C-alpha cells in the first residue's frame, strides 16, 4: 500500500513537471514514468529488467507502427494489436516465467495510460478552477 501511495505521489509530481517541458522532453519523461511503473508492477529484478526492456521496446515500437498504419480502421488495429501481443507473449514468458506476469505487462500498460488520463483531467480541472478564480 505504501509503495502504491509513493508511486502515485511520484507520478503526480513528475506529471506536474511534464507540463512545463518541451514536447520531446515531455515524451522522454512520460516514457521514464512508464518504465518505472511497469518495472514496479512486474516487480522486475535487475536481471529480468535487463532482458525484458529490449523486448518490450521492440513490442512497443511494433504496436506503435500498427497504430499509425491502422489509424483509420479500429477493428484492423485491434486485430493487429492482438497478433503482436501473441507474437511477443513467448518472449516475455521466457523472462517473466509465468502467464500471470506476462498478462500483467499488458494490464500495466493500460493502467499506466488510465493513470496518465486521470492526472491530465485533474490538472485541466485545477487549471479551469484557477482561471475562474482569477476572473472573479
């Protein structure tokens, strides 16, 4: 529980700093947050992390290309995304050893995006409140 609170606090503080950075730096910070988040969720050992991240990065790049390729066809993208996940599952399993941890890879990605969306929404609401208070 304490780790989760610490992670969320760190996440919020870093997300706050992201708003003030240029786009490239922002992308790098978000990627660093994602790496930290997934590493913690999967409880990767240093040895596992060393093997995991190159494979994950290849998986992520392939997924990103599929998103760009099928940006106008959601169904095609979903099919391609599933194909990519199935392709990388055995690679992840070699490192993570069991299906539960492999499934956590995909869940952690989704959870990370949801946390980012929540943080962005929260910041937008705070900004709107400050603007309203400034106009009164």
